[in-house]
C-alpha cells in the first residue's frame, strides 16, 4: 500500500467553479502535509502546508486536514485556466527525514 | 528566496556512460533529496542525505549513487547509464525540523540513448 494516494484524474471543472482535490495517507505518524502545484515540464512549487486538523485558507486556496480519517484535501475557489496543472500531495512522517508524495491529480479548468 | 539549482536543464547521454547530476542549494538546508519522475508513477525517491557525507537509500536506489561532500551540494551519479533511466530528475532540499516544506530545483530532463 502506498503511503499517499491520489486520484490521478483528470479532474475537469469550468472556469469560476470550485475544484476539490483529495488525498489519503496510510501512516498515522504523518505530521506535516503539503500541496504542490506542478505545471507540465516544470518542477513542483508549494501551494499550501497544513499541520493541524481543520481548515487553512490562503487566497483562493483552502487546505483541509482530518487526521482521524487520514485525508487531506485542497479546494480551489473561482478556478482559473491558469490553475490547470498537476497537484501533488505530500506528507512528512514523524521520525523520517523525507517526504512521501502522491502520484498527483491532473486538473483541467475549462474557459 | 530559497534557491535550489540543478546543473543542467536537459541532458543527452549514451548507454554505458557515467553521468553526474549536480544540485546546489543556498539556504543551509540539512536535508537534500533526489527524485525521479515518470508519467503515471509520480515522484520516486532515489536517495536522500540529512548531513554532509551521510546518505540513505530511497525507494529506487539501484543503478544510482550519491555524494555529499559539502552541505550545499548533492550529486547524483548514474554509474552506467541505461535507457530505462531516461526520466525527469528533481533535486529538493529542506531544513531538518518538522513542519517545513521541500524546495525543488528546476529539474533535469535526462535522455539516455
């Protein structure tokens, strides 16, 4: 079983809609959670980090963490065509100096 | 701003060649990582280092080695390049403490012919 699972997509949403991206993880020792955005041919860039249960908002982005259910999600409000990219979920587990990445969800925002 | 710089953006090498991929970070980060990324497989960890001269194998270390002689520099070595090592290679760094993110270099697209 992979440590981090994501639906590969593609997830298609119309411009202006809310895009919802989900990620589940298997290790209950997971402590830090990250969402990265990766445009085609580019390297991942950090969108959001979240460390405690609940919601964290930053502009149009909201990260949600539920440790009891072992999932983390990313909501993108007022989606724009420029949001079209692959979104990677990553976790950092207590005691391990490394990050575990999901395989990513491809998001298409249609004008 | 944190900067992670990989020596080459694109690289073409022949089968059997020894290949060096270099990565330098300027933020005094303790941890450095090498990943490869292939379509449908996501980011797979090859090796990582948590201190100078220290290294640990990741999920797919076969066919690779690494070197970290200085804190800011982490090198990935393909001992004898093969066509199945054609991939995007990504270097990243982070501080040791929990609750800190990884910063990525721009990536090296390696093609082995």
